[in-house]
């Protein structure tokens, strides 16, 4: 007897669902890169990966530290003395010295203006695991969380795929640089109420992915007031806390609740990781930090499903306790990020491409609205396909971040060397130049034809209303970002 391998009746709903998010253009771009990866000599015409928010600019500093501190690793003679204690069973609280090191580094990443309790640090397999763990602790299947858009595409995987939680976008506009407003929050909340969705909280990334911006004190206080009035949770993903390379300074939600009175701290939770701030995504170090004792206790039990290896904890405990090194690393890393950000954004500006003004993260929010044939998401996807297949750059379209305005793209700049950045800028320059040449030829051709049939007045009106020509009211003219 033959059985169909895809018989959904034999499998779980999770196994047969399409809610993971892999069918998003965000991941399709990665697949295009995987099929044809750029290499300066072996494949110089391949796809350049600009869709991966990874920091490779300061790994040499960590390599240098490891060479100077061989005892931090149990995988060589100098560190072998600790081998037995580390490889034997460890409980899921984590090594005390590791939790102490993480708490100190979290405080350093926030300018030393706030401290963290090591006993509230719960380990997880990267920020992905920490985010999902929080959802299991805070909500039941079908419950909703408000998420200001644009937001990280993989939140669909991290937060809702296995938990059954719903993500409810809070629409933010380019007219105010995508800032979160109380009106937008209230509107999203009321819409959820009308749809009989139980709202359990607000989730946001600060600094923002994909915007590369930080929230100001007024906005953060407003958010805390909003969730406190509604008695719902606030989850702050702060994985880019030390990846702030320009003003204004980063303000953590932990600072805000120290300033405000009559706040229910049981509603405040932080997600952290060493993937971005130290450029160590492969070590899968995720942290859930909650001011709610029950959430901490529940999370610690759940962490047994995604612990950080004891070997990794041992190495990082030593590294993070080296205050001289971490001070140097944070400062130098931010300097290098600032230089790379300036190099990339200035290169784009020379081509007439603007980005949202940003001061954090490993990416830019690039405005290509003026390159759309028409202001629709279909046109955005058409442009994205050209950039992937012809320009050979994997950038991520704004629609995959649930942006409500077509024409925005996230482009990452810290996961490559300077030479590759120059190659990428060269490709963009050639692409923009070719499109300008085509526009000029089209305009000249239409100009000749229209002069034969219409007066100059009618001609001007036709040009202004044509969907193929930049109008006086084009997004490029109106954009303040």
C-alpha cells in the first residue's frame, strides 16, 4: 500500500500550515542570494547579500581578545582545567558568572544609566527564542499584540507561528518619519476590539528594525501610559541597544519606568541578544528580561527547550566581565558603524536616493518611491524583482515589513567589506543612470509627439497627470525623509 507523504491528516496543523513566513519576499531574496552568491573573484556578477542584518565590522576585535585569553575556552590546553565542570549537567538558570556578565553588558549598552538584576535574566536560543518564550508566557492562541509598522518580517515566525498569537499592525506614516502616535495606537486597539480580538499587549523594536531609528523619551512615556491604562503588556525588543552610532542617544524602556510613578512593572518585558551588538548571531544568545516574577519563573522552565550551551556561556562570561575590552569594543564598533553608514548613505545621495534619517542598526530605510512606475505595491514588487534579478542586490521590499506605503526598501550595510559596498553602490549607480536615460528618451519622444497635436497648455497638463512621468506632486518632492 502506498501513502502520500503530504497527507495532512497524518500531521499537525503547524507542520501543514504556511504561517512560518518563508513565503515572504524577505526570505525569497535570501534564496536568490543562496542560488547565486557574490564573490569578488569566483562570482563577481553574483547577488550581493544586502538583506541580512549582520555586523561583520568588528569581529577582528573579538578574535584578538580570544587570542589573548585562551583560558576562556575549554577547547585548548590553557582552558582545559574547566572542561569537566562545564561539560557536565548545568541547570537551566545558567552559569551565574554568565548572567552577571550579561547584566553588566546590558547596563553598559544603555550608557550605565540603569542596572539589571542577573536573577531576572532568562536564557533562550537567540532573540527568536526569547520572543517566542514571552508570547507563550503572556498570551493564548488567538490573542493579539499591537505592532507598530513597518516591523521586522520574521516577527511572524518568531511571535505567532507556534504560539497562535495574532500580530495587529499599528500604521505609521512617512509624513512624520514613521513615528508612533497615540492616535494610531488607539485606532488599532479599537479595531481589534471591534473584531473581538483580545489585545494582550504592544510589541516594538527599539532601536527600530527596519527604520534604524530610536524612540524619544516622550514617545516611550506615552507607550507606557497607554499600556498601563489598558493593563496590557509592553514587550521591547532592544537587541540593537549598543548599535547606536549617532544622536540622539538610545533610551531603554528600563529607564522610563524608573522615571514614572504608579506604573505596573509586571507589564514590562525586554528582549535582548548578543547577535547584533556584538556580532555573534551564530552563538544563539538570547535573553528574556521581565519585571514580572511569574513570567521569569515560567520562562526559566521553558528555557530548557532552548538553552545557550555551557561552553558558550563560559566563553562569554569571561569576555563580558572584561570591562576594559567591552568599553573598547562598544566605542570602536559604533565608530566603524558610523563610518560605514556615512559611506553608504552619501553614496546613495550622490545618485539622488534618500534614506530615512537614522542613527542605529545595521541598515538603512531607503526611499525608492521616485523609481516606481505608479504608487502601488505591485509596482514595488516589480521594482524589487528587477533589483534582485538584474542589479543583483538582495534588498528587502517595504511590503514585507508591513509598511503601508509602497516604495521603501531596507538595505543592510554592515555584513560586507568596503570593496563589496563599493561594488553595490556601483551597481545602483548604473541602474539609476539607465532608468534616467530611459525617462529622458521617453520624455523627448512624448514631447515631440504632443507638440504636433496639442497646445503647450494641454501638453503641460498631460505631463503632470501621466502615470509614467514624475509629477509636481511626486513622492520624491513631497518626501521629508
